C-alpha cells in the first residue's frame, strides 16, 4: 500500500456549527472519518498543514496516513470544502481504507504527446480536454498515482474516449458500464471575425451629432440664392425677440379695459356703452 502523506489529527469532543466556527477561528479544521464498517469519528486537523498538502495533486488521489493519538489509520480524501472567498479549508471528509476492500477514488488524467500529434503539429488543430480526471475502483495495493493517455497519434477531428485509457492491472472505471464518454479531441481552431476597416468605422460615427448638407443643396453654404451666414445669424437672433415683444403687446391689449364712451339716446338722455 503506497502512502503519500502522513499527518496528525486530534479527536473532536464537541460538534455543531458553533463548535466548528470556534475551531476555524483557532486555526483548526473540523473533519470526519468514516467507513470500514465503523462509526464515524469527528476529528480536528491543522489548517496550515492542510493548505500545504492540498496544493499537491497527489493529496486527492493517494492514500494518506492519520496519526490519531497513539493509533494510525489509513484513509483516502473524499471531499475538501473551501471557503468561497478566502483560501481557507472549511471541512474535510476522510474514508477509512481496508487492505482487502476495493476503494473508489478519482484519479487525474495526464495527456502525453499533444505537441507532436499530427493534428496539432502538421494540421494546425487545437487539443480540447473534456475530462481532467476519472473515478476508478481498485484495491488499495493496486491504486496508481494517475492515469496516462497518449494522444501523439491523433489527427484532426479525432476523439479518444474512456475506453482508450490504458488501465493498470486490478483497476477499473465504473462509468464504462453505463457509457463511454469522450475524454480528449483535436479540432480546427475557430475562425476569427475580420475587424472593420478604420475608414468605414470613422465614417459611421457622426461628428458632434450633426449631418452636414451636401454642396449645392438648397440652404447649403455657397448655394445660389442662399443668404450670407451673417444675415441668417442676425435673423435667427432677432426673430425670438420680435415674437416675445408681440406676445407682450397682445397680452396687454387683451387685459386692458377700454374707457366708457357717452352717447345720446332717443329720449335725449346719455348712457354709457363699451
């Protein structure tokens, strides 16, 4: 049985959200150890030690050894929960490993020969990875560190699937009993859209929001019969003033009461009329 990591763990006496929050504030990480037909066991791990180990790819795909007091226990990492905004481990799930029982664990896929494959080197294709890891089932003694897929013979528009991954003795991929999913392919690069010509882009942008009149058009500068620019300017300036003055006179006339004018009637008297 290959052991890649060894680290210490303490038993956790209290459980719950409040107790877990206090552990994290103290630089510790709550964890749980289960499996092997035994009761689950709450543990406490060191935060800084975990941050160092989780940066290594092998931490997730190998067997680790826990030192719990005077006892030791082999396990595999089933889940690591990270804080959504900080580089802090929130919780870890560990599964006990028994030597004669098969385990299921995800292994990374390493791709070999991408740059020398005909699809990339001579045909100008691009490698696309559909899978970065896969779950395998095996005994602890048969657990490999990773799986390797050779793509050096792939041409353009070719795909390799899960069944194309060579497996060591005693290792199986359970997903193959349901489907043979694609893992990697080589395809032509996506064509880039041509950039618009600078002159066309400049012509499409209006200058200060105004559209200039065509030369020779009625009203355009220099057209026959067009008034000089100075005359048009003074005319535009004077028009609002005349309108404002006219409006003031009309308003004063409407609201001014005309004086009464005396006129004789048939009886010789005088009465007023408007």
